[in-house]
């Protein structure tokens, strides 16, 4: 297998740095792209080459396909890694790369189309015998059809955008009288976010955990899962703390959810890295939720317990390589936890952009910090507020919690507000410590 001579990273922030470091260990030169707002960013400094692709606005830079393809062509980049967000789940971008004879480091355009259409993915899984939450067979045409389905399913229900993600275009409907207004609100939000207002409807499962399984698949039929993650600590459907493995899982459950994820990935003829996401109800029943056709923000917790570099594997698979391990060769060790550190007011969750006057990340055994922040860096107001991911690994969950609390207290960020105090409050909560929580944990504790 011959690896690429040069890779362009079509992203910014910590994930751009993460890819640069993987490429360096594979001895592959890298090209960073950046907006005018990111000219002093760390990924620009650490890449072998860097090209400005437009003004601060994402639509004029990181989402501008012609600018990124042009940057790849003039730097003779053979492949593009999209990271997460931006163009990572855009099938048109994959096709533009293919047309320009540039390898897209990720799944196929068809994989992305299937995963991106939530109702289509649901229908596929249902046909393959994978449990799905009771709901509409496809998108509902209007609020009348939504109401008809809701009555059949039984309230409460949840409205979801077919092209959705990240909690956008999603509304919980507790009673019939609220359906009309919430339907139009969700549809409007979905259209603004994704350019697609199609909605589908599901039975709302209140007491649920969010469990996801990391998948790797090569182009020769090799496919494995790397275990499950618990992503149930969320605010407005946005993940805040992730763990691997799901520490309440029995061996029987772990086998069941892993096999379901592989079955789902095979149904899609999936390639490269991806995540199969499930709902787990209070009776330990799993239901397919969605497929994320990209590297996840929380991939480091899986790396910490398996010792597998998922970004390197992505690159090798895209270059035509086969997986170097079989399912029974993957070993899991310890417990890992990730806290997303955002530039936000920890009480009001209002973005806190501005200059970081002092930035000192924690260290020590079993502590990892993925970040592009540094002292003197100005956090731009134009992009996602994530500035760092703090990841720890302990011999078990109890040790991981203690280590995370220590690392959070060691983390010094001055000049802006961050969510570090918020995470410390969660880690002190008795229900969190005992594992007595679900996706509504924050609503419960206030």
C-alpha cells in the first residue's frame, strides 16, 4: 500500500491539528486551509503549507467547495480529509473530489446520502430487521399527516428533520394541541439549517440513553466495531460529556449492540470510519437512531481504550489499505471520558469569544488534551465555540471521574469564560457518579 504524497485538511481548530499530527506520524506532508479570521490559528502554523480560502464567513471559506478543490489542485494534494462539520457530510463535495481525481478520506457519496437522510436510513434498517423506534414510514407531507401518525403512535412524539443533525429541526410534542405550532417551528429551523424542510415523526422515549458504536470498514470487505460510547450527557441534544465504554453494559448487551452496528453498516455497504447511533430505553431495548458518516468529536475516548488511531486508519483505508486487525483481536482496556470545553458562559451558555490571555492545559498520566487554543489566541465569534477536548483514561470509571476532576481543576484559561466550572458541577453530582442518568439529566438537576 502506498500512502498519499500530500493531504489537504478541509477544516480548522482541534480536528485540523488532530489530522496534521496523524499525517506527521505517517510521514505525509499536509496543507491547511484557513479563513481570514483564522490566519493566526495553530493549524495554519503547524501544517507544511497553508492557503487562505476566503473571508471569515463559513459560507465564503470552509463551506466553499470550489475554493477548497482549487487549494488542493494548486498544492498537488492527492487527498482531502474533511474532519467533522463543514463539508464532511456533503455528498456533492465527495463527488467534486472524485471529479478532480482527489481522494476523499471518508465514506462514499452514497453512504453520506443514506446517512444524511434520516427517514431513508430508518426505512433501510427496518427492512434489514434492525429495531427502529416506532414512527412514520418516511417523511410526512404536512402537519395533517404528522398528526395522523402521532395519534397512531401515541403521544408524546418527536418531530425530526430528515436531513437533520445536532438537535436542529427537532421538537418534542407532548400533546396534540401543540403539534401544529411545533411542526412549523421545526420545519422552518430544518430548512434554514439544511436547506431541506422534510420532517418525520417518531415515538418519544423519555428515559433513554444515547449509545453509539464506532465502525471501521475497508474497501475489501473488512469491517469491525471498536466498542460503544455513552453520550447521554447532553444539552439541547448537543453532547457535552462522552464515555467509553458504556459502563453499565453487560457482556450480552455489548455483543448485541456491536452486532447490530455491524449489521447496520453492512446494510449500507459502509466504507471508512463512521458511527452507528442507538437509543437505549429503560428496559435495555436498543433502537437504531442514525448514522454519522464522519469522524466524531468524541472519537478520542474510543482511541484511549483500544489503542487504535482512528484517523490513521481512515487515511490507510482511503489509500486502499485493509484493516490490520479482526474483531476478535480488538482489546478494550480501562475507562475513558471526554469533556468538551467550550468558550461559553457556564451559567447562561452564551458564547464568549475574545482573546485568551493565559492558556495552560493539564497533563499527567492518562490525560490528553486536543486543542488548537494557546495564550494570546483570539477565539473568533464566527464558528463553533469548542476550544478544547479534555480526555482522560482510568483503570475503571471511578478512577476516570477522579482524574477528570483533577485535570479540570488544573486547566487554566483566562481572558474568556469557559464551561470548565459547569463540568466540575456535573462530576460532583451523585447521580452522575452512580450512573443514574439519561439524556434529560441536565433538565432534571437544573
